[in-house]
C-alpha cells in the first residue's frame, strides 16, 4: 500500500480553462484531501502563442506569462506547463522527443524536486505525456481513461502514434480507470486491473435553483430546448439541430458554449444554423454561470452524432442536466443506455423531435408539470446525487492508496 501522497497529474487540459473536465476536478479534490498535486498542462506551441499574444490584449500576455512559471491556484496544488519550442512535434515524433529532452523533462522534474516530491504517483490523462514514464522509473502509475483518444479529432498526431503512447502507459499502469463499458472492454483484453468509474458532475452547483435567469436568456421565448458545453463539430450533430429547428419554428434552440470552427465543414454548418431565427448561440460562459442557463431550459439535450469517438464517450453534462432535474434527450451515446429510464435516447431526427414533444406535452416545470413528470424529476435528481465529483474521487483515491 502506498504511503506517499505526492502525485503528478499529466492532464492534457489547461487548469484555468473556462470549461472544466475530469482533470481539474480530480486535481482540486485530491488537493483538498491532503494530496500534494503537481498539475502538468499539455504542450503549448511557443511561437504560435507568442504570435497570438502580439495580436491580442494585455490579458493575453498575462495568460501567456503564467504558462512560463510554476503557479499555485490553491493550497497543495501547483500548475506547470509543457512547451513546444521547436515546431513540428505533432507531425514528427523525433521533434517531440527533442522538445521533451531539452525542456519539458527538466522542467517537470525540477518542479517536482523543488516541491519535495519523493517517488510521486503518476496519474495520466494525456497520452502524449507517455514520454515522462522513463523520467520517473520508480513511480507507480494509474491511467484514468475518459475518452477513446485514438479517434479523437484535433489530436494532430496519427492514430498509430496515439495508440503506441496509450499502450506504453497501460503497460506501466498498476490500475486503469475507465468511464464507459466500451473502454473497459478494450483494455480488458490486455490488462487485468480495470475499474469502471463513470463520469461525474458538480451536483451541488447544478441542483441549486438560481435567483434569476441570465440576461441573454430572459427574452428568449419558451419552449427552450438547450445544451451547454463545447460545440465541437466532430461531437455535436449540427445537422440534427438544424432539421429540428426548421420543422418546429416555435421551439427555441439555445446553445451555450464555445464554437469550434476548425473541423471540416464546421464553419459552414454553424453559419447555416445561426441563420435560423429560433436558434440562439449564446457563446462561452464561465463554469459558475453555466448552471443558471441549464435551469432556464425547458428541455435539455445532448445532440451527439454517431461516431467511434462518441461511442466511448460519457459527457459530464448528462449528470449536470439530471442534477438540475431536467428532462433530457440524447443521441449517439450508447454509454447512456443503462440510464434509459432517466433520459430519452433518440436514434433519428424524427425520434429526437418526438422526444422533445413528449416532454413538453407532459409538462416539464412548475405548475404545468404532471404527477409523472414530477416523479421523474425527483428520480433524476436522486440518481445524480450518486455521481458527484466527491464520489468519483473516492473511487480513484482508493486505487491510489492501494498502489
């Protein structure tokens, strides 16, 4: 059993990103539980960031300056970044190795030593950080796999390279945590110590009724059918949303989150959707603001497309919607099948629209709610209470302490 409570988390996400995922929540929770956490952000392309800073604002410079130093957002939690000083590391692995040996290996080891870390546990989310395995030969490893990285869009590395990175981490790992059954089945072929620990949510934040609706929602007519989170074209089925919006002009589609235009056809799909009068792009919001938007929806939705990536995905927003008591619909997410009694699962545009109509017919809020709708809401909230970040980190911490 491990006695050390020093841990390095190779996160694959910026700590101060506006939309938090597993990495930030797990790091924060562990620090609150007495672990000393070094949170390692993904590689930043130095020249790309400098060019952006020259074109940006003073705030952009302050953000970039933070990436060059070790900073501490809360007690027992420190954050550092990796740097890609030599361009081309995503295309050619030998350049990636050169960046690692010349900058990142020294930087992370230096910070760990300066903090007094001795034989820290390594917790991996970022497969590109597999290079650090050789830098900490005596450290125990856990891989918390929350996505199928081999088929994730925007990775900028070949699937074969990502698969090799993941294989190296899995071979070294004393335990692997996964969020969905497809991920469990894949790793079970080569690894014995697999633990299915579903995703979670900030239940307290989303179960609290806001004082008032956000200013940019209050004038949007009802019924409102909405979603929150990154509107990535490779995940979200924008064509489905467009079809529903055109066929039901009295429904107002509310989309809260950043829009990614980088993927093929993304800009054109977003433009066509934004031209519809009953579709409302409200842009990114801070994580503190998001719960109020969810409560402003009459029906919440996760309109994902069918894809290999989504097949192994379990969005955090599912529990967020349930914690708010919202009637929810989803598509393209087989991982939600065990919760069919709590969410309407659609397999076509017709069944998606039919699910929205049925939710509205039964009444989803306030005095218009039927007895069944009220009971269903209570069941959703009760199930969400079981899936807080505290409960997920409880399970992860058991794995860490058993090393």
